[in-house]
């Protein structure tokens, strides 16, 4: 009986210690409410599924460019192009997908239907009915492709920046349950790895000293990592996107693909398969650029995008 008592005490203390460590290490301590959002730039709109954070720049009568950001990076991923396009006469819109940045964390399935609906409702809320230019950065390319497939009449041109598409990725064991994911992200340092790992996207990370700190802001809010896990689960359950990309590519609208030759996330050799699905597309290969070619080589990418927009 004494041994059993000591075992129970030890187990209780051990569990309490693990729980205390979890609470100390867990970055998600804040609720994303109106008080928290008062710190954010830009604006907010209540859509059917939840609150969406967005920013607008440029003249109200200018041609509209809508940026779709990456898997986990919020709208600021478009910084190297956002203001420059606005200053050149374009009406530029960027926003945070649900589960990212300052937009709501939802208790739902984070699949392509959700994000396509968010994009369409955001445009509707802004009174934008005419076809727009869609610019997808990294996994934003997958979102842009799904939107163009679902709403072809709302898209007049597409810009892909170092694109990533759904390709039948298997879901690792640690992402198959919330408990396993929380254990990895909090107790095994996964949250910190995701933040620090964003610098891997740059060929010249030293040029972006504040990037990780900006990324970490969203990690303070409850529900962020679960939104990412559910997105990964939806990606794993989704079909390969190449057939959808071919449908989008069969449309006569112009398409520009910007791809860094040193991209470690979406290797440049994948561009051959993507361009085969986009027979009318134009590929701009960017030397000395990683997965964030628009940030690594803004002097090359921005003029290429501008020339494309003027031509389209």
C-alpha cells in the first residue's frame, strides 16, 4: 500500500509538472477579441464564417489586385509588392486567411471551400464585382487556383509567386490528433521551429531581421496551431491539384509565374510540370532567389509583375 501511495504521488506530481511546463511554454495565451485587434493595422469585416482582417491601398478606381498569402504567414508576406503596386495606381487588397494573422480562429474544417468562400465574400463586402488579378504567394497559389476554378468570371489574370499546390501529401502521425500536435508544438518546440523556420524561405534572411517577430504575433492567439493542423489535414484529404490547375490553365486569361531558382520549398524543377498545365502562362525564373523571390530580388520581381499587369 505504501508503494502504491508513493506511485500515485509521483504520478500526480509528474502530471502536474508536465502541465505546468506546458502552460509556461504554450505561446497561445491570448484571446483574439476586439481589444487584441485594436493593435492591428488595416480593417475588419464580419463574413459568413467569421471576422476577416484585411488591408487596402491604392486609388479606389484602380484595377484590383488581391493577394492570397501563404500557408501560415499572414498578409504581410506581400510587403515587397503591396505598397509598390498601390503607388503605381492599382487597388491592392491583402488579407489574413482564417486561422492566421488577425482573422478568426474557427472551429471548422479548414479546406479549400472555406478559403474560397472567404475570398469571394471579402470581394463582395468591398463592392468589387469586376474581374480582379489574383496573386498567390507560396500556398496562396493553391487558394488562387481553387478560386479561379470556382469563379472563373471573377478573375482576369493570375500571378503565381513561388507556387505550392495540393499534391497528395500524407499527414504525419503527429498531425493526426490534436493531442499529438499540441505535444509536438508546445513541449517539443514545434511552435518555435515554425517561427524560426520562416527564415528558411529566404536566400538572404539577414535582410529581414524582424520577420520572425512579426510571425510570432499570431502565435499568441488561442486556436492558431489547431487551425494550421486542420488545414494540413484538409490538404492531405484533398486530391492532387494538377487537374484543377489544367482547367484554370485552359482559360485564355494571362498567367504569370515567378519562381526562384534556389527555392528550397518548391524546387525550381517543379516549374516544368506547372507550366505544362498553363500553356498560356509566362515563366520568370529568378536567379539568386529562394522561396520568397519577391523579397530576395524585388528589383527583378516587381518590374516583372508591373509589366505583366500593364499588359494584361
